[in-house]
C-alpha cells in the first residue's frame, strides 16, 4: 500500500472548485430534486447532504442512500433488478461529470458534484460534532482499517467507531460483519463493495443493520487508505477524474470508461430528448388547459 504525499492528502480533504460549465451554484434558482433516468435525484450540495444524513441518524430515520454516476446508469440500463434497487432508494445523489452533463442536456442543471469521496471528510467532522458514529464496511481486508487510521491522522477519525472488510467467503463472515456494525453502535454505515454489488447488498441487508443511514460508497476506502491516489484538483474541476483513474488502472477501467462512457452519452441524449419533448408538450397544452379553467 502506498503512503500518501502531502498533496494527496490535500486532494482528499479539500473539494475541488466546481466548473461553472458543469455545475450551477445558484441553489435558490434550481429545483431541490430533478428527475433523470427514472430516478428522483437530490439537487443539493455536499454540505447539505452531509447535514441531512446526520439529522436522519440523530432522529433514527431510515435512509438507504445511492450515489448515481455514469457507471450506475449504464448498469441500470442492463439490469432491471438493479434499476429497481436504485430507484427505490430513499436518497439518490448525482455523482460525477457524466450526471452533470446529462442534467444540463435535459435542462435541469445540477448545483454540485455530490460524491462519496468529497462528502466523507465533511461527514466525519459533522458526525464528531453531533456524536454520531460511522462504521466502514467493505474493501479488501485491511483497507477499511487503513482508511480509518489515516482519518485519525487527519484529525477526523473520532467518529469512526469500527471497520470490517467486504470480502465475504461465507454467510458466516457476512453475519459477522453485520454483527460488528451493530455492536459498534454506529448510526451510519458506509458500504464499499463496488457497483452493483454494494447497492444490492445494502438492499438485502439494511433491515439487519441497526444503523439508520446506510450508504454505498464505491472505492472511497481505497482513496483514504492510500491504495489509490485521487486526481489533481485541476482534473476534478473540469470533470475529468475518470481520465486519471483510467491512467492509473488501464486494464481494469478501460471498458468501463471507454465503452461505458459512450453508452452513457447515448443514454443521456435519449433521456434529454425525452424530457425536453415532455416539457414542450406540457407547455403547448398549458394555454388550452387555462382556457378550460
């Protein structure tokens, strides 16, 4: 496992400035929710999303949370059962430049890039202040614990009350992970198993977890453990973090980003046309309906 440089630490703890071409920051002028790809997506900020999870945890309100990125959308299009899992989540957030492009094409721009890696430091700090515990579940053996250890080094680890890997070789190991999360007293469980496995796992097991808030977070633990370095701020600002990931792991990421991104763009164009046509028809009918009234 690599040791992070000071610059890498800054990349993790300080969110990149958002490109105004992709994200529109004027929250008062945008909808609180948008409909895209059959999903109801929260049009919010990283700070407000963290606050919403903390409030739910303190009030013991159940939240099953999904981050929807381009890979999630293309996977949904191929797996109807997975689409049903994502669509039925209590909160869906738009993660990455792909969703920002799709939302803009549809005429419903997003105000922020609400992704797990940016939210994690903010959530850890908010949870410490609120006295809310976080459990890290997933990743290869040792990764979640390494992420916790590094967060302690950043001064943000007090809220992390336990960890467990996500490589289960038997139902007994899976039961042990659930038991560990429950024994920790955590009110928020972050699950890092990749797409679609993490969201499928959460949908099956959330009822067994005593935590109120359960979130699928993808490769978040790998970043904070130092196993994978995050893209520089300049690349993230313009929505090109995927290029960095492709350069770091070309064999593993080639199909997902080169083929998958083209598939996603096609889906985004079709979705934008559908939404704009629906709006156009609605606007044409409005004068008629007004006359009837």
